[in-house]
């Protein structure tokens, strides 16, 4: 007969009510037997197996920590050990635990010392109905056997499961021992994951797992990025400049006045990009700037062409020609550029071709005071305010300042919005300059005026009501050497039916306008550019630079660094070495000093110009023969614009990039991913720089003294 549980514990019915709430009546109804109490002989084998596994896991973890504290043998020595030792120990431990388990099942006093939570767990497991399990099991046994038949089978099943799990643990332990090394954190992580796998509640036996589908790995093809149709089907022009020059007489759309100015400046032929883009812009407004072709909104123009291919003249000529017949002075062309130096260069080109036409060009870059810039934009008359500018060249920050603080500055009559270096300008859209420009363009005008005749409205589908009144369109002209292919960024520009112009691939012609290439190249370099990389160490980089300047006699070299501090110290070191006329160009210099430095470099008075990436975009150095990247560029676009300062207008040029050993793989992979040709190494022998060592050490000592003096001067 079964012995009742002591009064200290709860009855089975009370525990069922506390653990499962309303499940106890359902269980009794299904089983059909009276309410019973838990006996000592009815123990949960699954709970015992869990305790056994927990104890074995703790012992294994303790042994592993002890072995880690001692001098652990190498993986080679561990491989020599026989794995049977681990198996024998595991079998001994398993036999001992099974014997202890049987002894504990026979002792009647062991159950009384168990914790209350363990009995509740047994109560839960007993109360849950199982398939094919019920009151018939106890009836078959007849009460003669202390352990039911189902109980014995569960114990045997748990023993088999324990053996399988112990074998898995031994195998995992051997693998962990073989791979034991310096990284102990990974071993702890693997052990934790293995312990989670051994938990019987969270996992099921491997036999119950079903593998869906084949296990063979298939090659996954890289998905091509989605680009708009106008970007995937551009209009092509020739890449080779010198072989495909177009005479001026073959482009009849150019005004005779401008043709004479071009010839007066020594231009008798147009580059391929100019011969294609200039007619396309003029075709949008054949009757001047007031309306597009047929009275419809003209398409926006996007030009992606290599550096030095003549993009500036491609938008200066058509814009000036469209404004030649203007009567009233209004701001009808706005060119936005990322840097002051590039804005100065574009302003200079505009002034050359507007000379004698009556058109006025105003520059807004912050080089003059804000009040003087306001005076150059608008003047006060008896009738009110009158615009003094037809073409405005500005940087984004200064332009926003005038839109917010100069109420007389109006863009309601704007016809052309030119965005040069468009990829960088897109990155600067967080300044919200484009949104403010568009708002100023479509701002309604108070009172009466020319707006009654030529209205300006937001872009909407053409209707008969809109066609009865002439519309004043706004056309956007984008130019860049590294135009982005990101559709999300292009969407921010709000382009209207854009048309893209890009050079054809190498070895292909673009005789048929509108033809499309099979795979459009992402980045394009000038044809006459020769590229190399120079393997070097950090201490030898200045000596390698001196090797190019002193031994190889390179002249008009443009050297790029990644910071203005590096530019300053490198210029001091080269100046202390002597024999090289060097100058520094960075944001630390005043605008007048920077302008003078660029002028002297163009005239050939400076042999080496050390600069940050401030001069890497757009600035035209016609005489640069060599570009040296003293510091490796971190981005592919930076590299494209650096090397683009040479080999301009179809000329030949050299580009060297100094790379440390740890930088070679990353840099060369960046070029390969961009689809650029592989660079060849340019090795510099140590015997070539041996004569410079003594003089170089003296220059280093002088540099250290100069830097200390500068630091003392800053503190004082």
C-alpha cells in the first residue's frame, strides 16, 4: 500500500488547483478515477535526468576552469591523447549516477527531504494527460509492483537519452580542446551555446528534426541595382577628346557673337560633351528664355563626364546665349557650387563670355561683406527696387543667407538652375538649400507686374487651361564627374523628365545619339591618365616625395593630404630640406592668400603645391603634370577628383598614390569594386634616397624646433 505524503506538503488536488487552475476537473473527468495523493514511489524520471545533467555540466565546467588555470598543453599535444580516456570516465560517471538513482528510488525517506518546488514540478508532470496514458496503466500493474511499467520505460528512455547527450558533449568537448587558443571568450560562448542545446526543455532529439529542401549550396547571383529608365538609357558621346573634336562651324546653333568670342579665346573646336550638350540645352528654348519648345516644360539635363572634359563651357555658352535678348534685368540663371575657389573659376568664365553683352554676373561666396553683396544684387530707385544681376554664382551657405535676410533678392524670374559637382551638392542637401530655392522661385508676387502675362506655377500635368497662358519654366542643369546612381538621392532633386549624357565605353562609339550601352561604367577617368601606386613605410614617405621632386625633377606637382595639419608640417619639412619651391593650400589661409597661391602655381612659380581636398573638385589647373596622393584617399570619389586635376582636356598626366602595407589591399579592392583599371606598383630603391638621409635628418630637427615655436606662439 502507498504511504501518504506528510501533512507538511499540499495534497495533489490543492497543488493542481494552484498550478493549473481549472485543469484538474477536466483531468479527473477524462481519467474517471478518484482523487489521489502523490506517493514516494511515483517519482519523475525526467526531473532526475535534468538534475543529473545539471550536475554533470557543473562538473565539466569546473574541470575546464581548473585546466585553464594550469599550463594547458598545446593542440598538437592534445591530439596525441587517446579519446577513449574521456569515454571511460563518462561511462563510470553514468554507471555511478544510475546506481545512486536506483538506491534513492528504494529509500522511503528520500522523498520527504525534497523541496516543495520539486514536488510541484512532479505534480504538474503527473497531472498532464499523455497519449495512450490514463488510469488503465495503474490498473494493469495491480498495485503489486512499486514502480509502474510506464515509469520503468521512461527511466530506460532517459538513460538512453543521457548516454546520447553525454556522447555529444564529449565530442563537442574534444573539438573545443583541439581548437583551444588565445581567444578564451569564444570557447566560453561555445560552451554556453552547447549547454543550451543539452537542455531537454528547449530542444528535441535530432531524430525528430526534418530537413526541408536540398542541402547543396547554390551560387547566388548579385542583384543589379535598380535605376530609372532615363539613367539606364543615356545619350552617349565620344570618350576620346583629341580624336573627336567638333569644329565650331559644325554646330550652327551657337550665336555668331559667341562664336567670335570662342575664336578670340583660341577655341576653334568643341569637345564631344560640349558638341552634344550645348544644342540640347538651346533646343529647349529656341525662342529665348521665356518658354520651352512648343510651350511645354523643358526636360532637365544631367551630364556625367570625366574631369577636364569641358563641362563648364557646356553650360556657360547656352545660358549666355539664351539671355542675350533680355530687356529687363532679373536673376534668370543661378549656378550653385560647393567651394569658393570653384565659384571663382565659374564666375571668371561667365565674365569672359558676357563681356560686351550687357549681362551682369554677381558672385555670392562670402569673400565680400554681406552688405556689399546686397548692394551688388539690388539697387533702390524711385519706383522701388531694381535687380542688378542676370547671373548669380553662389555657394549654398551664402545663398541661403541672402534668401533669408535679403527681402529684395528675388528668384521669381529664374530660368536656369545650374548645379555643378552635383554629387557633392546632393550630399549637402541637408542644408535645405534646394528646397528654399524652389520656394523662392514659386513664391507668388504681390500686386501687378509681368506675372500677369507670364505665370509661374508648380509642375502639373498639361491641360488646356494651363496651355492658354504662357508658362515660365525652371530648367535644372546637373554636371558631375561622379554622378550618383542612387535613385533615392536622385529623387531628392525633383527632376522633370531628365535626359542624361554620358561618354561611351572604351572601344565603342557614340555615333548614334540615344543609343544605350550594355553596362554603363560607374566612374570614368581621363584617357591620358597614367596611374601608379608607391609601396612605402610611414617614415620613408617624405623621402619618396623628395625623390620625385629632386631626383626625377617633377615640376608643377599637386600633392594631396587628408588634413590641414599634415599639409602644414609637410610643407615646413620640404621647405627646411631646401631645393624645392613649395607652398601650402588649405582652409587655414585667408581667401586673398589662397587666390594668390593658385595664381603663382598656374604661372609655374611654385614647383610643389601641398593641399587638402579643397582643391580636388572642379578647379582647373591647366599646367598640372603630376598628382601625388601623400595620404591615401578613403573614398573612391575623392580619388577620382584628385587624379582628375591632371590629364585635362585630352593631355597626358601622371598620378601616384603612396600606400602603406596595411593600406594596399583595401585601396586596390576599392578601385576594383569601382570598375577602374588595376594600378601598377612604382618601386623606389633605397639606394636612390641614400644621398638625402643626412640632409633629411637636419630638416627633421629644424621641423621639430619650428613646431615648438608655433605651439608656444599659440599659447601666448
